[in-house]
């Protein structure tokens, strides 16, 4: 079987989608004889072989200097790759022009196409419009987003979602070809047993180390985390330290908070999973302020390393949290998150982390994830050619 992944959600410093694709490549190398084609944007056009994966990079304009995302607009180049490679199945990893191109090329070439609904983008539109406009405008935008999702994802042979509750939302919107596929962790890397990076930070004894890993942006709600931490420092000087790993438009807010509190350490994007696991193990508590997550891969990785998580209740991430959600913030407000961090920090964090790590290792190994996903691929391919 030859699989082709198409996405523009891919950059040198991107997160969940890039990790998913990297782990897929590792699975192919270790457990199958299948072949893989990956088409992503980049600063220049190139092709290279990486084990079972042939990576096509298409020269694309930069749309963000911090996230380093690029808009893959050269759809002719995508079409030429598909015509050359003739994969058995195509997977589109974003909901914009690449998705429509994948569908058109799949139809022309007689190849089934699946879409992975990584991001629940209508929710982001809803929050933005509701913040600045009235109920009528918000309802109109949400209705248009639902119709777009239904029109696009109903065309795929299968729509993959990272959690069943999100699949239920899409089904309610009229998308009925949905299969839930969890994301995962590599328990050989993300586990409590290895060394950690705490000594590198030179913290005073007894200080509670909080960790955030991810993009520093409005979509990730990091402004709420930073405001919450400022409150913690005013309430309990010297008790908490915040380690931030990642970059983005709110990097300046991190620098300002460090200046105000003297209790913030910033580390750039970490691409090495082994090094990232050392940071997870160093922390007492991982803080995830996201309210738009469809899965929350860093939450899973942190718990796999034995570090409990605290955040804001109400996203699709809740179902992969294996500690008491009653400690979590009930509102997306700095005061509520600060109180949640204080409450969670008073629990037996090592015991909570040990339980969570065991659950993650048993349920979310990447090998189990891809065994299921590749079974779906084969089912789709068989059904597609049977129905032609």
C-alpha cells in the first residue's frame, strides 16, 4: 500500500500535525512494508527519500514568521506529485485549498481520499466573531462554517477525527462518514523512568515548577496562562516558577512577564522528543490553557512522563485527562486558572502522575493508533474499488 499525506499545517516549529506525521513515518519503517509520500510547503521545491517516505517540499510563501507556516498555493505541483506517485490512498490534513485539490485529483486519478479533521476551525471563527460582533453576525458565521464543513468533508471517502465527541458534532452537522482515530505517544521515550532537566534550571529547593509546551498565540490561549501566573506570583512570591517551551506572536508577553516576576524561563521550540521528555519529567505540573483543542497531544505526553496536567474544563481534551477534573478551572479567566493551579499543586502530584502514566502507556501507544488507522485505509481502498 502506498499512502500520500498532503498538508500545509507543517513547519520546522509546528506541533501536533508534524508529530503525527513523524510518528507515522516511524511506524511505517518499523512495522510495515508500505510506502509513504509526504507533500508539504517549504522555502524551496525539493524531493528526498527518508526511509519508506518520499518527502516532496513545494516552494510556498511564508504567512507567519513566528510559526513559520507557509501557504501551499502551487496546486499544480501537488497534482504533478500525485500523477507521478499514483498512491493507493490520499490523506488531506487541512481544510482549505489542499483539501479541494486532493479531492479533485483523487477523482481524476481514481484514488480514494480521506480527510483528517485535525482542527475544529469553526470554533475559532465563532469565538472571534462573538467577541467583536452581535448574536446575528455570530450565528451567520457559524452557519456558514457548518455548511462549508458539511460540503467539504462529506466528499471524502472517510473523515478521520481525533476524538469521538468531535465526530458526533460533525455527524450532527451532516457529515456521516466519520471514524475516530486517537493520537498517541511513544512510551519508550515518554515515560517517568528517564532523567530530567530540573537541575539545568537551577531552581531553589521546594519551588513548584509549572510547564507549558506549545505555540504562544491567541488560539492557544497563552495570554490567559501568563496572566494567571502573574497572579500566582503576587499571591505566593517565590513558590512557583514557569517554564515556557515554544514560540509565537505572544513571545513578547513571556519576556514582559519574566521582567516583572523573575520567575519565568523561556526555551525555544524543542524538536527532539528525548529532550522534550526531560522537560516534562522536570515539571511538577503541566499547565494547558487551551480551550479549542481537538485532542491535546502535549497533555498526553506530559502524563506519559508522570507529570499531571491542569487547565480549563470544557474542551475535547478533557477525555484524555487522567486526574480529577474537579481541580480544573471552570472559566476561561486568569483568576480561575490561577486558583486551579494552586488547588492542583496541593494534591499528591507524584501519585496522580504515576496513575496517569500507566493509563496512557496502556491505551495510547502509537503502534495501536496506527494499527487501527492503517486498517481504516485498507477498508476504504477496498470499498472504493468495489463501488466503482
